[in-house]
C-alpha cells in the first residue's frame, strides 16, 4: 500500500494526450518530427515541481514521453485476430505541474519550435485523438518522482469516451483499477519476475471533460468524458504479467472489459515502446554480476530505486 503523501502530490495535475496514426510511407518523416519535438522539449522544459511557480519560459513537467508501435485492429477485443493495419501509431503523453505550464508549452511551441507547423499539419491530416484539458485521477502513488518513463520501456495506451450517464461508473472502475495496480504491480527497475508482479515505470489515468473544440479551453462542453490510461513497463513480459493479473482478479476486469469495449476509442496493448522521453543526464553503466548483461542505469532508474526504498521503509 502506498505511503501517505510525503512529497509533491501529482493527483489532479494537468496534461494532455495526442494520438497520430501515420501511414507506413510517412514513418520516417514522423520519426524525425518526434525526435525534433523531443530535443525541443528537453531544451526548454524542466523536470519536477521545483523552480519558478509561474512556469513562464520553462514549463515544469511531471511526465513526457511518446510511444510508437503498429496499429492493430480491435486491440481491446479478445475476439479480434489482432491483425496490423500497416499504419504506425504515435501517442504523446504530457503531464504538467500547473495548467499554465500547459498553456506555456503550446505558446512556446508556436513561437519557438521550428517544426511546430509541420506537427500541426500532421495532426490535421493524421490525428486520431487530442485533448488538452486532462487531470490525473489515478496513478501508482501520488508523490512519485517526475518523468520516470525510460526510452525503450514497453507501453500501453487506452482511451475511452464515456457519456455523462456512465461517468460515475467509469470513476468507480478507475478507483478500483488504481487500487489493483498499486497492490499487484511493482514500481521499480530492479530485477524481478514480471509475469508474477509486473514492473512498471509509470502509470497514470487522466480525465478530460470533452469540449466541442479540443483546442479551445473556452468552447462548450459536450457532456462526454475522456479517460486516458498510460502505463510503461520495464519489459514486454510485464504486459503478459499484467494480463495474468487480470485473469486472477476477475472482480475488476470482468466489469472493465465490456466497458472498455463499449467506450474505447483507441488502444495500444502490444508491441509499443517509448520512442522519445524527457531525458536526464549522467548516464552510468552498471554491470549486474551473475546475469552477464550490461544495464544502463539512468537517473530515471536512480529516482525509481530511491523512491522504492522510501516506499519500503517501515511505517507505524
């Protein structure tokens, strides 16, 4: 069970999700654009809640990464054959300390990032989903360190659009899902058996009140609600372990599965990985003796391991 809040509480902080579905012929151009976006974010944004509270000129991030993988038909439907369409999916997940940080991100992009218009053109032509008004409503622990998703981590993304009449049902399911994730998954990069207790580096669910114009925060509300689930796993076996958790905890997933099938508008559950992220400097090689593999320990790893140590401290 996560400890009481001892640091910065990320719950109800702000963010947005953006999904692009690109034909295979445009993959190289999309890769270049995402890498350009990654360089721009890393050079202009900062990690975590410290710093000037106005976020002016340096939005403070709680998470930034872009996942990439194949588009699959009926990704949420167990009856689907899982055939790939040939398209490539990119999902942007950004979370900020303040709402003003979100506004600053878009202002700075339009004024200072050289590829801003190219991204806007790509979104107009290939955008599947965009919502900038989200708030974090579920996570692994409220005061987790910022920007823990690592490049190469396996990823899942699920997006729902729920009508107002079922909003309370969705909220209850998400509370149960959060409780189950906290009880059954492991927030760590240390060696572990992923098929029994999946290792994750990030888990968040954001809730967005759907507006008629997703770009205009003053436009009329439609009455529907978006829920965006984002999880990153240390290893692909963690996704298999996540499914194992679902099978042995039917009290939650027997209610979630039909709900997701009914209201899901996008899902990536196989063969997706973090392609771009908010990087941290000071990479250190760390050989794990007896395993014979070279592990690269990043500051994301260090932050996760220090946080894990705090989670495991005895509490009265």
